C-alpha cells in the first residue's frame, strides 16, 4: 500500500514541520517545505517517511531504532515507507550525515507526536499530562497502571497536523532503549533468502530494453549511424538520437545488447589525453583559483629559519566506484509525466535533472528509490536512469537501461585525481612548528543537482553545463594537530582530465593520505614513536583516547594513521600490519586495528559492519585501484584492467569502538576510509624504508621504490 493511500484509509497523527537543514548534502532551500515525517495508524503501528536511502549501510535499521525509542513503541511496530519524491526532501544520502544530520528531524517529529499523544490521553483520562507515562505503544496513568490506552485508540480516526517550531524535549538516555543495542538489520533476511527486490528486478507491463552507445572518446561529436548494420538482428530495433546521445531499444534484452555492439557509428573529434605517467604534472598545471583554507603565524619565516625541514609530494589517481553490479534504471514516460526507478542517492536532485532532460515540469516527474549495487558516491545510477527516461520518451513505452561492466567502469564519474605538496619544520626538541600544505583538486561535485548537464546522457543530448560548485577538495585538509604556523592552500581547478564526481570521502582520503604520510615522515625525522608524536600535538581528549586505544596493537614495523574526519565527525585511528615481498613488490595487508569514536552508537553491530566495509574498500583503493587511459579513452573497463580486492586478500580487522552515549551522533559512514591508505604506506616504510607517496601501491610501484633505495 502506498503511503498516500495508507493515510486516506486510516486514522493518523501526521507531524510536519520546517527546520533549517544546514549541511552540504541538504536541499538548496535551507528551510525546506517538509511533508509528513511519520504516521500512527489505527492499530498503533508507526510508518516513518524520510529522505535518506538505504545503500547497504544499515541506516534503515538505525532510524527505526531511534523512532521506536522516541515514541516508546516496540521496534517491530515501526516500518519505513519507501523513499520517493513524495517524501521529505533531505537532499543526498551522502557525507556520513544520514544519522548525524538526517535523523534529527525524524526524531524531533517523533518527540512532537508523543507530546500530542500525551495531550490527547490527558484529556481522555481527565488528568494532567505530567501524570502520564508512555511505553510499548500505550499511554498509562502513572499511578494506575491498569488505566491505559493504545496510540491507535487515541487517534480515533482523526488526522492531526503539527508543526515543530522549536526543539521538543527528547527522550533521555536510559538503559531500556533499543538504540545502543545490536538489533539485527531489517534488510538482511530478504537479501539472504532471495525475496529482496533490487532495481534490476523492476519490471513493468510492455517494458522494453535499452542500451546507450556512448562515444568512447570524451568530447566526440556524433556524425552519423547506419541502421542497416542491424539487419541481422531478428527483430525491429528502434534507434534513438538526441544531439550526441545515441541509444537503441528492443523488446528482448539480448537484442538490445547486440544492437548497441553492432550499430555502425561515426564519431569525430574528441579530447586527447596525456600519458598516464604525466598525470601528476597535468593535475598540478590545470588552471584554477587559489583559496586559503588556514593561515596561522608566519609560515614563510618559520620555514626559512628552521633547522630541520621536510618536503614531500603525494599523488592520488582517478578511481572508479567499482560497484560490483553495473547500474540500472527504469523509466516510464507518457502523458506528459514520468516515473523513474533508480538507485540514486538523491531522488529530488535526480528528478530535477531528468525533468530538464525531458523538458517537463519538475512536478511531472516522480522518482522512486530502489536499492542497487553499492555505490558510496556518484556512480552510474543517475546516468542509467536519465538514459532510460530519454529512450522511454522517444519510444512511448517503459524502458529499462542496464549497464554492462564496461559501461559502468568506463563511463561512471570518477573520483578525482589530486596532488598534495607539503613542507614542514621541526623545532629543536622535535615538535612540529611549521606546516605548509598546497592541494590541487577539481570539484568533487558532479552529482545531478537538478541539472541535466550533470548527467552524461543529458550532457550528450545538449543540456548546458551547469556552473561549477567547488566541493570536497579541502575535506579533512585541516589537521587537528597543534602547530603554531600553518598554511593550507587549495587550487580550485576549473576542469579535470576525466569526468569527475563524488567518491567515498570526496577529498578526505586524498588529504588524509598526504597529511598522515607526512606526519610519519616528521615522526622519523624526529626519531619519535608514531603514537607518542601524534599525542604530543593533540589537545582533544577524545582524539587522544582513540590513539591510546591502539597503543597495545602498535609495534615496530607497523604503520599508524589518525583523522578527526572533517574536523567535526568521527575520530578514527588505525594500525596496519603488512607483508612486503621484496622480489615481486607485492604488498599484503595482514591485519588492521581500528579505534573509532563517533559519539553515541545507535547500533554497535551495524557500526562494526560499516567500519569493516570502509577498511576493505579502502585497502582495495590503496593497493590496486586506478583508472587507466591511453591517448583517447579510459582503458580500465573490467575486473582485470580495474582490479579490486579479492576474498583471499581480505585482512583481519580488529575494531575498538569507543561508545559515548552522552555525546551527539557523529557521522561514521566514511571516516575509516581516510586512515587506511596512510596506515598501509607508513607500514611499508616501517618495514622496508621505501616511502610510497602515490596511490595505488602496486607491485611495480613498490619495486621502483625499493630499487630507489639502492
């Protein structure tokens, strides 16, 4: 039953409100017109409607726990409505902000709803609200436990609307809460027993199958195509062209695949790419605007007068999302409207982009979220959905666009390549007295943002390129260390060599790799212990506690890294133990120890799953992953040319969770990713004396570094 029908056929409390949502992943309007957040039906069951989507991170379970606690109802009586553009607009599910920011509004709505229930019960019983208590979905008279009434009975078929204009009183931390316990994830059983429906499972009556014929060379112009090249395919194929966008549609998926492969197409022009070995030089020389992030003390004077200075440059390649399953999108465009099924991370921003691509009013487009393969950033999902919409509009029937592996890995927006240059100086007693960091980075934002030109199909179809919005290149660039003279500068570049967008941590992994590798270089220049050296330069007690939690796991020959993610989110440290085969250059990560403080932990087991997932993906990115290209196009198109971590290479992961129930929930979805590459690089140096300053640490890169030592 859809939410709208549910509310029409049952009595409900509906709580709606407008509150400022000030964060990077929020809608453009900081005071969004928020629809209904939750409803309580005549049976007392609670339906939650919010704007954050489940990507496999467990947030659906966590928000259910939080709402159950705030309303004093059993966990099993709270269910979630699917996320669509009929839900509250909470922007993207990104930035580790689903619980730290996105859940705040829902919890407040639940608190207001409980207050309304207490008022209704007080009127029913003829007592003051203060003489009542709630529990298990009932309101009780505190002194007469047999006098109680269920939430469903209180509503009596009425629909009540409330607006929250101030922070309502929230439930205190108590031992009887379901939050803080490892409730099993609600999405795992159907995924294990095969009843879960992913976006690839969406089927509509009369649905056709589409494929996109993308230009292999970036910037190429479509000159012509020859439909006669499809004469051997035993069915009628529709070829769709709009500008440089070219696609094929068939009733049978295999015929659509064949048509895309066999259609004879002529392209002209396109971008010429440099040699892979020139990537760092190209990144450094790409035009941009310098921006000062931090400027403390006189850095230049301190560097000139220092007796011991260290200089280093660190590089990070373009990386793909490496989603195990290629993206898929389904669209039904007819009668002046469109319905889209997509595993997008932002149903509202995608709606605007597709509306522009189809030249339809935004309100005529509905986007329904259906989970797909894991992404953790802007992979090919939005492009597949936009392509399906363009094809469906042209042929007048629902169309399903399923990417192939090469489509996904070649054409997904890449995590940007970056270069970080650092200079530092130590005082006579071995303390850091100067820190000078320069970052070269394009924006890490290429998400739809309501603009067709931010999708590849929309771009090819002729949608204008939106203005650049610089996001992410400076994320986690400021370190938390006490350094008297610091300067951080970023060159916000106006372009990138390849199409780029958000990949897990945005620039946080790149900047932490540079920062924590450089800290390790200073550690060795000072002849210090890596944990003691960091502790010496930290003032925050929680930061110190995270490092102290790993003291027993550190020993000589292992690597250490630390981050206070975004300087406001989770505080994480890691110790890495690796083996280096000096003959082949192969690095194996044997064991990772991670200490993690994200404030109040809603679901301990869910958090551990997140930390482990971060650690494994980040290990893969550190050791193996880089987008390769020749002079005309991306050449990493499969799991051979774009390898990812295999099961037999998975390290052991030990996690120390520091739970702080008295603290706010801090974002935990990305933070661990940032510390893994530097911890591994520092471990390689600790064992071999070879400093790896460019990701990934492939066997050939390690052998070159080892050879350079001789």
